[in-house]
C-alpha cells in the first residue's frame, strides 16, 4: 500500500514536503475534547456547514449524509473518532499549545473568508482509516487599538485509526 500521505490524499507545497510533526497520544487527544457521543454529534451538526469535507475523495455537502455513510460502513468507535475530528473542538489542543508560545499582544485568529474554512479528508480501506484536517489561521498583533496581521499558517492534523498517536504540524503559508 502507498505511504500514509498518499493514502489520505495528503498534499503539501513543495517547500514543506517534510513537516515536523508533534505526536500526541490518540487517547489523550480524544480525552481532551471531553464530549459524550451525543455532544459529538450535536457539535458535528453545528460545525459541518462551515467546513469542507471529503469522503473517499468526494465532497460531502450534507452532514446527515456523512453521518449515515459512516454509521453504515464503520465500527462505532471509528465513527465517533471521525465525527470528533470533524468539529472545531479538534483544534482546541493545538490552538492552546501554540497560543502559549506567542509573544505578549499576539493572538491566534481565524481567517474570515472561504479560504479560512477547515478542510477534512476522510479515507478508509479495509480496516485502515485516515483523516487529515487542514485549518488556515493567522497570528495577529493587537497594538494601539489596531489589529495587525503578522503571519498566516495552517494547522494540520493527521489521524490513522491504526496508530496510537495523532500527528499535528504547523505549516507557514
């Protein structure tokens, strides 16, 4: 089988072909979200309209369709892991970690247009499931009642059900 990047359709710009990954325990990553199954589904339904989601390379336009397809084809634990990854809550841990290293008066913020949407690619083959999340963000500086954009970048989260870790990377634009 192809490597993990090809499996999920993972593409990076030529400059950043070998990102540095932060490895987090998969158990700790999902535990940090602190959501029950009902809360996961409710959050998924709230967040889905703001996201771009692909399943097996096909864009999914309705959250209910994705829910139905996942429940019909995957084990329950895998379904809820995927649904968790399809929420903004999946960004909480990397967002917090990065925020702790920003200088005073610097903050993380969303990009307020279509290019700022979280993109999620879900693929599975036999028993292997992969999910890639890409979320563009920006670092801004707040000074003298002004907000100045300092840098844009992407948070990338890479999950495989067969791994004991979730990989996170920060890639500058």
